[in-house]
């Protein structure tokens, strides 16, 4: 989704003040303007601003705090913005063919990871820092001003990898049967055609929450991104971790490590850790949307809010079934854009990111009841809750919930439950991992990754209780509706 930051001045439209504020508030070096004929014979002036221009205008309007550290980063985004104005990747001369390139060359695997893979492409940016420091805001500001209107994509990294695995599955389904006479030293690589397809579709990829926690993702990232960067795709990403800490303590991390120098060679790395969590400095919402069960009658409060929201819906109340990748996801209580679920229904059943993203894209508001204290004894449920909140936050879905404790006290350490400990031992046995070995300390067994992610969820839960956050969903829907109407 792109937001066109354009001011139009039509005769009699009263848009002069907005135009002048946007135009005069921009540094002269970033001002661009074009004049078009209006249908009534007048003219309109379109002001096209870069990231620096929009950032400073929002600061002047009181929408953002002036942050010198952010300003130094926004200048780097401005530089990339300028490099992308007339950018067009140089297409490879020999595209992938399922018959001519059925088997990957072993020499490709020896490629030097630490070199820039497309010399004609601008270097991307990898923004990392602690929760709430403004990474996503700055990336979205850059994305919205980028002039690559039809060949840019902004996506949560988890959603992107789900799409990648779907595409790989389709390629494997359509590939010809393998000839057993071919040497076993060569193996079929379905990642190259998928990456080349994405490079043809997308010249700029903006990732929110670049994090690697899944071994299936970790094992293919180097091959996937080597083809993306070679195809000229520019990557801008945000993350809570510096590149060297990606997939930290991950299973078989040694196979992932070559991706890190490749990332550094194709993206500049920027530390945005100013020590400020802006999510906790926003104005609280007028009405409470997070209820602690020990402090009030949380059931009554959630029922009251549900009835108030439902009264504004035109649809009938009742169960609804969503289809997710061929599976049926049954939701017991829905009404129009409202869905009402318990923690048990969403986080104590085998659901994942694809299910939560489908819910978040179908409904505007989730009422989530009875969130318990989450310790490592509930590692599996905790992981699902983290994934659920990430999906909700990325789509700006509105959340009303009840919980056993306040958000800051929701996540506690502790020991793994017997069930999770047994599952870890079984998995270690299946993978021939010895107790006490390096792989035995992988985060998949210890819960370290969940504890790291909990801090992000705390911050997001705080922001999701603010009036500004609740208004964003309506703003996004309006922008999307206007985009569909104009297309």
C-alpha cells in the first residue's frame, strides 16, 4: 500500500493553506512540484516530498517529536529515496527455465557471501534497535514517499516467508519428474525461480520485523536473497536485532551464518537505538480496552464493549468459518467486522501466523478473553500469542482484551513445562543432538527466543491501547478504499 503524499490546489477548493505548509516546510533541496490542468480549466500543483520533507513537516505539526538521532537516520533514507527515483534493475540475460536449469550448479554454493551481488543497484538499509524507537515509522515514511509506485512492496517478514514457502511448494508441484540417471551431486533448487519471479514483480522490498526464528526459513535465506539481490531488488528492513544476532542460538546456526555477511554487503546497517520507547509516550485512549481480571469485572466490561460495537454493525451475529490454505478455521462468535474469542480458542490450539493473518484481514476488531500469565511453562501458547499480536499489530487490527495481570507483568520467566521439555528431548533425539552440545542450547529448546520477543509484545500492547492506534485502522481502510476507487 502506498500513500501518495501529494497536495493539490484546485481553484476554490480551499487547499492553499495545506499546500503552502507542506511546500514551505520542506527543505529547498527536497522540494519538487508539477502543475497539471484541472477538469474545470484551472491548474493544480502537486508537491512531491521525500522522507526528510515529510518528517520535518510532521514535527512542525506536532505529530512527531524532534529526535536528532532519527533525523540522522532519515537523511540516509532520503539518500536512498533519491537513488531510487529513476531506478530500474538491469534484468538478467538468461532467465530461469525449468528444463535448462533443472539442477543447480554446485559452483554457486561456493559464491563469496561478502560481495555486493548487483553492482548497479543501490544498497538497501537494515534498521535495528530496541522496541518502540521508531524503526517502523521511519521505514513506512520512506516507503510512502518512494516513487516506485507499482513495483514496491511493504510486508511483515513473517508474511513474506509464508508466501515464499507457498511459491516453493507450487514450483515443486509443477516440476518435471527427476531423471535418476543425473548425478546425485546435483540437486534441484526451487528457490531460484521463486526469487526471480519476485525480483521481476518487486524492485523495492520493505520488511517490518526482520527476524529469523524458524529453521525452515533460516536454511533458505542465503539462497533466496542471493537471487533477489542479484536480480536488482533493493531491501529495506527493520529488526530488533543487529545482523550478527539474527537466528542467535538457532538450531544448526552454522548453516545460516553465511547469510550475515551477504546482508551487510547489500544493505547498510543502521542502529536506531536511542533508548526511547515512543509507543509508551502516546496519549491513552479515552476508554479502557485492556482489563485486568483482578481489578474489575472484566467479563462485564468486554460484554459491554462487544454489545456497543455490534450495535453499529449491519450483519447478523453468529459463528463464521474461514478457509485458510484449504483448512477450515471455525470462529464461534462474530458479527460483521467484530470477532470475539478466548485465549484458549486462539492460542491453545494448533494455529499459526497464516491463521492469525487471515483473522486480522477479515475483521477490524478482536475481543480476546482470559489471557493468562505467560511463563516458559506455557512456551507453546506464548509463542502463538506473540505471533497473534504481531499479526494484529501489522494490520492495525483493534484489540480489546482481558488478562490475568497488567501487560508489563504478563510475561515471566520460569522453567519449561514437562510437556515442552519432553517435546524438546524427543526432537533432539530425532535430530541426533547430544545433551550438552551447542545445538542442545538452541533457542528452540530453551525458550530464549520467546523471552526476547516478549519485550516487543509488551511495547506493542502498550501502543495498541492508545487512541492513535485505534484511529490507524480506519485511516488504513480509507486509504485502501480510495486506492481501489482510483485504480
